[in-house]
C-alpha cells in the first residue's frame, strides 16, 4: 500500500530531508517546514532566498546557504545557528562532511568550517562548480573549470589535480571512495578512478544532469537528464566503462528531474518534469507509481533512514510524504 500526505512548503522546494526521522522541506522563500510529533512548524532560516540545503551526516540537522550570504544549521529541535557569513555573496554550494565539517562556497570561493570553528580557505583561480567530502577522512573535492581538485583539509599535502576540459558542476564520491564523478556544463558526466586517475566519460544525455544518487552499496549511480533514470554500473575494475547503463522508468514525453536511491535496496525513486513520482527496481525494471502528475517539476526527493517514507517537493511549491 502507498499513501500520500500533501503538504504546503511555502514555495519552490529546494531540498527535502529527514532530521531524526522528522520530514523537513526547505523552501526557496527562506523558511523550512518541519513536521514534528506536535504538528507542523514553519521556521524562518534565511533573510531572503534559500539557495541550497543538505542534511548533516549525523542526520540531526539541515545545513543551508542563502542569498543573504550566510550558512545556517537548523537542528531537529527547531533551533537555528549561523555557521558562516560572506557579505554580498550568494552561497549556492554546500557539502556536509565527517566530524561535523561543512564546506561552502560562492563564485571562486570555497571554504571548510570544522567542528572547532576554524575556517580554511580553498578558493580556486577559476569558478567553483560543486563541493563534496570523501566518505572517509577530511578530504574535499572541488569541481571547477577544466576538472576537479582533491584537497586534504588537515594536512599540508599538495592537492591532487584531476584535469578534463570544460566546466564541471556538481561532484560526488562513490561510497567506497574509489571514484569521483562530476556533472558537466555539456550534457555529460565525467569520472576518474582515483587509484590511477583513469578518465571515464559518460555521454548521450539529451539534457543537463541536475541530480545524482548512489545505490545503497555503491554498485550503481543513478542520474537525471533524460526521459528515464540513467543508472550506471560501477562494479568491476573499470567502473562504467564498456558497460551499458540501465534505463529505468522511461516516459516518452517527460524528462527525469530528480533521483534518489533507496537506503537499503537496489531501488530508485524517480521524479519527473510533470510532478509524477515513481520507484523502479534495478533487477527487472519493475515500477510502482507513488504520485500522479501535479504542479511543477519534481525538485526534491529524500528517503528516511529506514526506507519506509519518501519526501518529495516541486518547483511550484507542492510537497508531500509518501508512506510505503
């Protein structure tokens, strides 16, 4: 059985997350809708637009960046703390790291704030596209123009430079730390095998790739940007090279805008341009409809840690909670 509870997040849904099991919906208008046992709470977080948000690795807070130049942390109990301020900057890049580290940036600037409140500057000579922490240790990946930079946060070691021509945007490590993958300004992914720097090119997308999600064991990387979820296999020595991706949830006239892999099973939730949400199984492509088309493209998807609930939000300000 699938049941859907509709909600009013108060605007374009930038991100959804579960904070200690409580659903949270970050609105572009600057507030977060938090569902608690006592009911709904709408908590102002930014003085202006909220541009980016992600959950802490501990699962107890939501980090966000805004056009007010601040990075803020909303805890599960509703308290809000300012972690960083960059006057006259729009903070549109954010990553949660181990040991409560936070990476944030705007333009060519990239910083890491650690749990002891020290801040380190890893700004680049060219525009920064995205930030991500490695699964283990304080190692930061910075997607940039013409490649990516890997930087240890707490050592003086020289950064590792991974080069590939073009503008690199979002960036992600595989869960086992063996691969780094970026989305590009062109309709493609680029990856590197970190043991030897081997390049991996993943092309053929009709549109921009704005969403990536690793499967529970890191065997697959699901992506948006086509009329199906394109799911690349990353098992074997060469990752996706020489292997065909899975194409799940294909719909002839609708583009996939968001993907979120289940936390335990090889299943992916897929959101589309028309607001429809379904989930599909990797092994046989079996589909289950979770939400019929609505207003606006799906802009946020998030599973709870148990994989029994899925939060979704759209660009038109619709949101809901699917219970499986």
